[in-house]
C-alpha cells in the first residue's frame, strides 16, 4: 500500500473500473449500486461456495427504503416474513407459556413511511436476490478469488488477486490487474482493513458467548419465536424462518459449554433438547450451519485512503442485539458509492469522499454505544427483562441522519426539543447551522427513533404517495406516482414546492439544470388547488399534491421552497430558491457552479 497522494489527476481508463472485495450483503449492494450508476465492476469472494444460513436476518425499514432505491424491494418483501411473535416457556417442563410478546411491534404504514416494520429474511436468501439483480446487469461473483495485496497510484490501484481451490490447499494462479478503485466489504476477518493498516479498536466479550445457527425441527409451531431460560445461566432461542421447519437457534449463558458444543453436533442437538425442557414431541434434525460467536465491539478510525475504501463489518463490528450489522453495512455502501461514481465520471472532486468518514463514523460510533447497551441489558441486566431483545425505536434506523455534514446546506431557522432522558428535563436548543458530531447533544441525535419535529437537511427523505403527474402528453391519462418512485441512486432529486400561482420557480429550475447531464431530476410539487401557467419547461415532473402528502411530510420552514434529495435518500439541502441550489451543488459539482 502506498501513502496518500494527490488524487486530483485525471482518471485513467480502466475496465472494470472498480474491484469490490467480498460478496456478502454489503459487497453485493456496493456492486449493484455502482452498476446502477454506470460504473463497471468486478466482484470477488474468497470463499469457494456461497454462504448458507440465516445469519443477519433482520432487515430494518431504512434498508427496505434503500432496496427501493436499488429496485429490489419487491423481491425482498415477496420472500421475507414478519418477525414471529415470541413465546417464552416455563422450565423445567418447557411447555407452559410464561409470556408472549412482540419482538418488533407492528406499525401501520404512513404516507411518509411505507416500510415502517422490520422483516426477516435469511442472509443467504437476501444474497441470492442481490446476486440475481447483479446477473441481470451482466456481473457474477467470482468465487474462490482473494485479494492478496495492492499498490496505490495517483490515478489507479494495482491489485494482486489469487485464485484458490475449494480445499484451500493449493493456489491455482495469481493475477495482477489495475482498477480505478478498490472497495472492500470482506468482513471483520478479511484482508482489506489489514492491508490498509487500519486499527480496529474495541473489545471482545469472552463472557457473553453464544452459539448460533440453523436447525430443522418437527413438532414445533412454525409461526412463533420460541424461548426457554434466561441469558444469565442458559437460554435457548428458536426462531421460525421463511423456510418451512427451519429454525434459527441461539444458545447462550454461563452454563453452556460454547466451545465444546460448537465442535460436536450430536452434543449440541442434545443440549438444545435439554434446554427446551426435554420435550419428546419435538424432533431435532439437520444443522445446516452453526457458529461459535463472541461479541466483538470494534471500529476503525477512518474508512479509506487514496482509492481504497472499506464498508460494513470490515470497518465495524458490534453486538448482534438490535439487528443492526447488515443494515449498517448497506448504509455504508450507498453513502460511499454515489460519491465514488461522481468522482469516477470526472464530475465531482475527490474531496467529497472526505464526507464518507465525516458522515458515517459518528453514526457507527453511536451504533456501537446503543447495541452494547442492549447486550449488557440482555446478559447482565435483571433476570426476566426481555427489553434487550426488542427491535424498534432507533433500531429501525429511520432517524439516522447527517445533519452536521459539511455537504449539507440548511437555510431554515430551526429549533428542536431535546429531552435528556437521564433527568427528564426538556430543553430547547437552537440550531445555527454549526453542528459537530463531537457535541453530546448531537451524538444523541445521530441515531434517533424518528425525526424530531421539523425536517432538516441531513435527515432521511420521506416518501409522499398519490402525486398526480401533470407532465403527460394526454391530460386524460394522468398517473399518480410517489416520491420513492422518483428518487434514485444515480442522481439527485430537486424538489421545488409551489404554494401559489405567482410563485417564481423558473429560476430554481434554470439553476438546477446547470448540473451535469443525468445527475439531477427536477420535480415541481404543486399545492392542491394551485394552477400553473402551462407548459412548465425544464422540469422532469410536475406533480399535483392533491392529498397534501408531500407538503405535510416536508413542511419546509423559514421561506424555504426547495429540498434536494441525495442519491442515498438523505436530504442534502433545504434552501430558498436558485441561490440556495447553487450553494449546495457548488460543493458537489464545482466545475458547473464556479464560485
């Protein structure tokens, strides 16, 4: 690896342009997002076979929104199931119910949030969906291919790849090849972070060990999540999955010999039998996969250097409590890729990649704090307290934001209510545009359950359905769309809200059209009852908000009439007219918006 060099030089023509290392969910999303942006990809995976198993099965609402941007959300929802209702049984018999509760309480969809609930889908099935989408783009995973080393240059990276046999006892060949970028998603045990020389600071919990895996079971109701015991002594969890009679199991507690059981399936099966009350009506079958899991709580202090970046578990690992791992890796990938794509196309400066660190590291740090608290609550809290298992609130990731980012522009005058839960005192803080993720108040805003009051730049962009598209050739054929139908991982979306017929919107359209071709969609949203002079030129959509969904969801303040949505589904700017649009895009496309 070379030290950081000047990255402002012209990019050389190399095909494929990007090497993605690791074909788990984060790597697959990285590759798919690049392809959607027209960037050629080579995707390698060290393992010689695709992984099996439920693993990270909880898919959070925010991930579903990102899957919507990528065009795969319908495929995910067709195969996923809701989190099963939890049944906690009394021991020693293991049959009488002690408690029934929802792991993730069901929420009704709303116009601004069409995917409010967690869904469960085995990681192997999710990866299959993503691989299918990649294959439709002409890209397949190269199994048994390992990144051995790389050398960085100002315009490219030279990588040494090695083909491995399935037995890993013989190396078939090595290949030296150049790429414009290397993006690593090869997990906590992968090579990318080590080759970059990045530290991985944190702790390993050797006490709170678990055995996790999948097991086929007959005689147990396949509509529930079954639990026996408690995490202090011995606990067994059997969660029904989308695959008939396949249950995901977790064994934990001081009385469980994790090391021995993970190496002996007959003993493991016997332990599951005993921990469930020795019930003879339940038959335990094959175990497709299992793992002896020690919670690691670690993160890097930076996410990349030069033309090499990492995402997902390669950059951060944490407790499985809260089901955040897979979902956080997906957010890493989408945040990173839109910036890399613009740089690769020569449209944006390398400096915007500095915001990958700036935006993601504070969020990851708060993620580790919250999931570690859930781990402590589950394994070291009061016996019988099941709150550590719950998936809701901030774990849904709908409140994750980048309000402090240097890319963000917000011209609203804002106040918000901040409640310090430690002393139950309500205090109002005034936002002056100078956020720092090191401030205590800001840290507690990074991973909120939902947005707190007024929408701000840096927040998740809400949806709005039932918008009548007026820009059609035949006025009798007006169709309705939602904002999520329009948002895309390949471009920004400029939303111009029109309250009255005499409102000036031509100047904002003209300013937005200065963006490089194909990098922006311009959307006029007209309040119900307002008639505009026809035709409206320069906009891609003219939408009539008959149901007030868009105006209610965005509710821009301080005279602001423009919201700019980034390719990762976050609001980059809330501004007033053309000057505000220019201010924001000058940070993204300085060649098109010279100061």
